């Protein structure tokens, strides 16, 4: 591979990686802009707490495996789902 072809390939690769930075999901909260992931983590945390109370109320929490793994997994699942719904590819 020649040097110019290698240089062109690296330039193309770097441009392809930078294209993903074109969209910056920010939320305007009382005049201050917050990144979208902060909002998603906050809402997912609240939903996880609500899910915990629901599972305890229905007496299904005892059927879950180690709770120290289950609830963080719920939080990550809810956070990523919110992210895809609110800020996914349009």
C-alpha cells in the first residue's frame, strides 16, 4: 500500500469517527443546558425505585436472583431505553 493511499484511508477513517459528534443532545432546564445522559440516569433511577416498590408490593422480589445485580441491571436497561427513545437516530 502506498503512503498516499494509507494517508487517504486514515483521513477517511478519522472523518467517519468524527461524524458521530454532530448531534449534541442537551436539555434546557431553567436556562441551564444539561447533557441528555444526566436526564436519562435521573429518570431511570426514579423508575428503578418505582419498579422495586411494585415488585415488593406484588411479592415478586423474593424470586429475583441477587438483588445487588438485578436492580443496577434494571437501572441500566431503563437508562439505555430512555436514551434510545428520546435521543435515538431520527
